[in-house]
C-alpha cells in the first residue's frame, strides 16, 4: 500500500509539473491557434504531436468546446488538454495530501473538492475581468475606428489600427478578427465570432449597426460615434454602481468562505473534533449550512446587480 501511494503521488506531481511547463513555455501565437481551430480534422499534418491530437479530440466534445471557448474568453495561454491536466493533477495531489497529513479520507476529499473548483473559479474570474476590461475599452476603440473612417480608411484597416494601437484585450481580439478575415472568413463572420467570445450587448449593438450599414448604406462614422457616446455613459454608470456595492459584495464573499476555511483548518489541527459533524444525524448541519450560504450568495448577487 505505501508503494502504491508513493507511485500515485509521483504520477500526480509529474502531471502537475508537465502542465506548469506548458503554461510557462513559449506562447502560441494567435494565428497558429486559429489555424489549429480551422483544420481540426487534419490529424496527419506535419508536426502534429500527441498533445495537439488530444486537444483537438477534447475540443470536438461538447464539454471541451465550451471549455475552449471559456479559455479563449479569458485569454489564457493554455489549451483545453493542458487545463484539464492541471485540474486532474491538482485533484489527485490534494486528495493524497489531505489523506497523508490529516490521516482521514474526509480531509482528502475536502481538499480535492477545493482543488476541483479552484481552476474553474480562477478561469471565471479571469474571463470576467478580461470581458469587463474589453467593455471598458470599447468607447475608445469606437472613437479610434470613427477617426480612421473619417480619415479615409476602410473598416478592416481601422480594425488593424486598433490591433496596433490599443492595449490588450482589445488589441488581441481585434487582431484575431483581422487574422480570421485573412483565413477566409468574411468581416461579418469574424465580428460575429468576436461577439460570441466577448458576450457584450454593447458590442452586439455595434456589430448590428455595421451589418445594417452594409445592407442599407449610411454614414458609419456618425453611427458609431453616437453609439460610442451611449456606451461611454453606460460604462461610467456601471462603474459607479460597482463602486457603491463593492464593500457589500466583498463582505458577503468573505463571510461565505470563512466557514469552509475554518473547517479545513480544523481538519488538520483536530480532525476528531470536526469529524463529529459528519456522523449521523449531525451531518445535516453542514449540509444545511452549505445550502443556506448558497441561497444567501444568490440573493446578495441579485440585490447588488442592476441593469443599465
């Protein structure tokens, strides 16, 4: 049994370090990723390795395609296979660490649950932060596009200028739009992909205005200038709302996380004491507490969210 545990721990450590190496290794450029997405079925192309084939197979699955979209939205330099390898490695390592330290399977399961949700929480936070930053930059992007159009540039040339002049994430996303058009997509299709990645109602309004202008004509510069003013006012109002509700949201998250942190700490300090809660019929207490805190978090988020 000790030999088996040692082998499993070594395997988990190897998986973790291999995934970390993939993250800190050389970045894959945007065009390479786009080309990989476009030619998923070409498994025998020159230079295709095992990791590329595994990643394509995962991306074709429903859960894999959703995860790949979330990674793209977050701007993470990690493929679907790499992210799943990190998650599995953390779960296995945390499970064994909890069992070896606390001498109880419950501690290992508790750490494994935290490790399972940890990468997903990180991904969601990174995704939300990047989309929020993209939304904040959108008025400046539109102002730059309007100025370029009035200077005689075409719309695609204006987006190339945005990719050159604006900081990330606008630089990366509009650069990807330009790259997609060079790979054979129409500008309308590339902009539709941008809307799908960024999940922005304001961006959808901009793209809809561009599509309508292509159909019926009109002064696109004036249209986008008017939309930019509206979006700028909305972004300012949303920022004011988040500032006013920031303390309440932070307090709610801290209070919700505190019982779990204390429970994990007690599992290591005095496991016999905390294990009394997981004996019939007392395990109903932590179950009820988790349900109550979940309902409280949902209500808090609803109260602090305002549509503008």
